C-alpha cells in the first residue's frame, strides 16, 4: 500500500471514529434527558398511584416544569383527553396514541414515546393502571426540549467533527505534499535514470525534512554516478586512443625490422656495407621500440597505483645532476641551475630523477640550440617546487591544453624525427600525481615554455 493510500485510509478511519463517537454521545445524552423526563413523570404520577384521579386534580410536582403536562384516561378502549391547567392556551399538538399501545405499555411497565399531529413534536407518556373503576391514567410530557437539545448537540458536534476532519485533511494534504509527492517524483527520476538518462535530478523538496534531506543525498549520489560514468567513458575513450596510438607507434619500427629481414632473406643485402647499414637501422628501430615499451610499462605501473618507496630526497641535488648530464649531451647549450640550499621532498628518488631528466630532455629536444634552459628549485607552503624553463618558440594554446595527453605531439604528421614516443609529459604527470603533487605548464608562442611540478616537503 502506498503512503498516499495509508494516509487517506487513516483519515477515513478517523472520520468513522468521529461518527461513532458522535452517535454514542448523542444516544447517551438523549437517554439521560429521557431519564430526566421520566423522573418528572414519576413525580406527576405519584398522586394517581396514591389516590386516583377522582377529584380531577394532580398533586404538586416535586421537580421540573410540569406546565405542559398531558393527562388522559383510557376507558372502554377509548382515550379521553383531560384538559389540565397546564395545557390551557398552550399551542401544542396532542400525542397520537391508541388504547392498545397504552395497554401494552401498562403490561410491560414501560413508558411510551409517541408522535403527534405535528411532525416535529414527540411526547413521552406514562400509563398508570388505576384500581378504582378499572381505568388507566396516561400522563405525558412533550419532548421538544429534549429534541432541541439533541439537535443542537448533533449540530455542534457535527460542526466540530467537520472542523477536525478539515484540519486532518489539511494535515494529510501537507503530509502528501511534503512526503508522497516528492517520493513519486523520486520514483519517476529513478525510472528515467534506469532508462539511461543520467542527467535527471530529484526536484528540491522542503528543506529540513527527511524527504528533503533524502533528495539532497540522492542528487549528490546521482551527481557522483554521472561523474563516474562520464569518467568511465573518458577512460574507455582514452584506452581506445591509447591502444590505437601504441599500435601506430609500434607499427613503424616493426615494419622497418620486418622489411630489412625480408631483404636479407631475399638476398638483397649481399654487400657488407648494405648489410651493416641494415643491421644498424634494425638496431635503431629495436631501440626505439624498446623505449616505447618501457614507457608503456612505466605508465601501466603508475596506473595500477602501486605503493611508492618514499624517502627524503634533495630536489636541488637531483636538479644539479640533471643539468650536468644535459651539459654533457649538449655542451654548447646554456643550461643553468637556481637553487638556494637543499630542498628536501618526500618521494621515490629514481622516479623523480626520471621526471627531471624527461623535462630537461624535452627542453633540449624541442628548442633550438640557441635557447637557454633554466632549472629552478625552491620551497614553500610545505612543498618543494622544481621548474624547467626554456626560451624557445613556445607552444600554441591548443597544444598547451593537450600537452599531457598520452601519445600527443604537436606535429600533425606524427613525425618522430625530432620527437620521442609522445609519452614523456604523460609519464611526468602520472608520476608527480602518484606522489601527491601537481604539474603545471605555461607557454605562449614566442615566449618559451615553463613546466613546474610540486612535491610534498620531506621531514629532513
């Protein structure tokens, strides 16, 4: 059963309970008022029991107002009305009762409630058998006061019950609006999401309510799910692109090695010089292919999230070593280091050395020999910072945005004459992030390029 049905059922049960209580109170009140009328009739009938009604007078009543007292005789199956002083001049319709009804009441010892010529007026009759003469005396009082009291009670109680039901109905509407309708909307949203629409969200409910808090939590969960699915799609797309790029990168060295092997098998490399050149080219392509495989393996290990062997490392010393190595490779290049004392970071030394070597190597490979390269190391805000800046031609904004993508190279022809595998900066980014650091690249055409990374400071 739905919450709406339960609320409406509860409202209906309350209405039935109010009707039952109203009926019980009405019946109880009417019975009590009739008992009071019966007591008044007992007072009026006492003289009849004691001495009869032979002198035509009734004794004085001991309680209540008996000005409307009705008195009649039943003789020979006929009802003879006696005009008592209380009925003189009173505009009251007399009771309609037969001698048989009176006789039955006498035998059962009960009072009678009968109607009158006026549909709205009822009478309460008390028949008394008189020993003298065998006549039966009937004494009655009108029930207009009783009926008015009961009618007023019904009206007042009914209005009160309607007011209570109205208030409960308003509460039910409020509960349904705050609880049921948002739940229905959540159900609709859940169905839409199950159908594949991850952009749907639960409408905002009344803040501070359980349903409102549930809606906020669901929207947060849906946002996380949508983000996760979007990231999953992007990861799948990157994986497909990664496989395609890796296949493309491996195709060239494999094709070269295969070509020289086919030439050798066909006997086309009979001259020693030609054979030596073929072996040299085969070795070069094998080295290129081995380097690519090493880069792919490094990225795969970083993607697996393997724990790092973190120790305190002097970032300034690593920078100086990288500059010394770079000067040995390109002695004519201006390569300098700026570091004020040791800068200790928490890292795996071999991987940080690879990162710095990659950054310095990129600066040498992608800038003319006239461009200067500067490696700067400093510390601050609980971090160690290293930047590699060059005065080369710089990069366009669209290249900067994709610089850390795997296998991305700015050369649309994908030529490898000057570039590596296209994984250098991707490895740098993955390595630094695995250490809990960040990498930033700043570049503009004609203004050179600066790559900066940060690592958590060490304990030394």
